[in-house]
DNA sequence: ATCGCGAACGGACTTCGGTCCGGTTCATGG
DNA sequence: CCATGAACCGGACCGAAGTCCGTTCGCGAT
């Protein structure tokens, strides 16, 4: 039990970003602004990369140089939008922020994430549809570490890595979209379901035998 | 508590498939064979739809007419490969098949699914990377109903729909790929984690309060 | 102020998934 | 055996993602 924390291949090395050139910074801002605008006015799925480049007054090559691919751009736009969410987690008031017991924080986290999904579903779908590259992204890693820490505090006797994956897997954009749209489950039901999930995972008897 | 089973928009109507024309059937077989061959010999990701059409000696239009899109083709190929898995679930020996207690069947199901993921990861990644169209597919629905039934039997006092999503969410191709490749978790650890997940979800105290 | 270099730029180009539509083929009724 | 129309075929075509590479330009050094 309790397998070691695996840091298998590459741990997140500090990247000393050689300082960004002035025009590069300008273009990055332009691109993000253009993307945000177009996403808002005609929908994420209806917006091509060419259109964003044009709207930003920038070549396509520049766009891809800075953001790599469509999913990463979506992620970057999203990142701007919920930077506040990011540090509500770290420095905000309880129960989302520090100060509340870990279980309560996990529940609050789920609720906040579900609201976020409801709010930015298109963007999140786009960002997560790169066949798992999303799971390697920096924003996801941050969420993962956050949850993992809480899990470890609340339930030191389980495989925290795995449990974290389960909890975050339940807050995935495609799953959420399906629950919400195809099955018509409403937001409150999902919140209740998640809260119950946390409860059950965190309060279950230790290593229950077969049933 | 216990929200009603939602059958929101369209329930699966029986489609009386007007009988398939001879040439159509022949081409479908050719395409599946070609796809399987190319996937095997040069990898799923490296195989374009054009290449499959060419290998099958068939026009591109035909390919897309029969399978709709890339993900669906992957799913069809997969379906051929694990038809046996499908009915091991329904008619095979316990604990996978009927006869064992639901909890045991859920654990066996997870183990089998993980083996399946290990075996056909590329194919499954491809099939599931259609931004959630996979979740509407027939094979997925079958798995979902299977798990849902077991959940309901093992734990009649919870939101079975939601719990089912959680259990299947933990067996998703992108998550599996990330656990396996990026984090280097081995298969046994995942199996243990899933079994423990089932245990915790099914044996947790009823409606535990806050902690 | 000038120079030189490497990073940044941008748009033509390639690739590939997916659609369209005119021509062909299969199955059925006469 | 033939007429007929529905279903099917195939490849030209399209739009969008992502790459390439010759050109430009910011910026530290002289």
C-alpha cells in the first residue's frame, strides 16, 4: 500500500525565460485580445486560427510560434480569465482557500470547478481536446498538486496520486458536457454528486475488504 | 436525494437497418481489414484516412460514408477486436460475468478495462478524442449501462448515474495514458487503485456528514 | 550612432479530415 | 430478361491546422 510518489521522467525545471522581446510581448497581447474577442462574439468552435491571426494583425506563423497549437491558445485565454480562481485556491478565504479542513476544501474546490466548467465550457472543451496534452499543461499541474495535497491531508492512508486522478477525472470537460447536455443533469445535482463523492472517498473504512 | 433516472432527449430507438447491399458489405469489410493492418504496422496516429482508403482499394468518400469520421472508424476497429469482452460481461463466468456480487463484478470490470486500455491504448485514444462524441457512441453506452446496473445493485442509496460517470471517468484513455506514460504508474498500481476506489465508494457510510 | 546577430515575423505551403455530386451498380417488380 | 430508382461509389474539392524558411527588426555591444 501507499506506493511512493513517482517523479518518473522529468520534474518541472525552473525555466529562466530569456527576457521577452518588446514586439513579441506586444504581439502576444494582441493575439490573446483578438482570441478573446472572437471567441466571445462568434463562439470558440467557429473561430479559426487564421481568423485570430488576422484579427490580431499578425502572421499565422507568429501565432503558432507563441502558442504551439489551438488547445494551448485556448488554455492561455482561459488562464487570463481565471487567474483569480488560481489564487483564491492558495490565498483566498476558506473553505476554498486555506483554513478549512481538507475535506471541506475539496468539496469547495469541486463546486468552484463545476461553476468554472459551466462558465467556460467551450474553452475548456477545446483546451482538453488535445488527447491529453492538457494533462501536461502547467495550469492542470497546479490543480493537480492542490488536490493532491488536500487528499494527502484528509486521507493519508490511500494512494493519493490515484485518488487525485479520480477526483479530477470527474471534473473533466467532456464528461461534464455529456452529463449536462446529453443527459440533462443540472448543476446542483452534479455539485451534490461531487460532494458525496468526496465524502465517500474520504470517510470510507480503511481498506474495506471484499463485499 | 436519489434524483430520478433522466432520459432527457432521445432514447435509443430500434433502427431496422434496411438490409445492406452486397458491395457495401464487401467494402466495409475491406476498410476494416485495411485499417487494422495499417494501424498495426505503422501505428494508429501515423495512419491517414487517405492511406486507409487507398489500402482498402476504395474511394475516400466511401470510407467516410460508412464510418462518419476518424474516431468512429477507430471505434469500429476496436469493436471487432473486443466483441468477446462485450459478452464476457453479459454471459461470461463470474466475477466478470453474472453470478458474483456486484462489488466483485465492478472490480473485475475495472481490471478488465485496464487490461484493455493497456492493450489498445492508441486506438482508444483516437476513439475518445472526438471531444465527447465517444460518450454518445453505442459501445460506450453499453459499458455505461452495465456499470450503472451494478452500482445500483451494490449501492441503491446513491446517485447511480453520477457514480457511474466517476467510475468510468477513472478508466478514460487520456487519463490512463497520462498515469501510465507521464507519471510512470504501473498497471498493478492502477488496478489496486481502482479496486480500492470501488471499495471506498461502495462501502462508505451512508450520507456521511461533513468532516 | 552604428553594427551584427539571433530571435521574431509572416505568409506561402503542406497535410489531412471531411464534404459534394455526377456517374455507376445492385436489387426488385414486371 | 429488362426497366427503374434507390443506394452506393469515388475522387475532386474545401477549409483549417500546423510547418517552413527567407526576411525583418529589436537590442546589446562597440
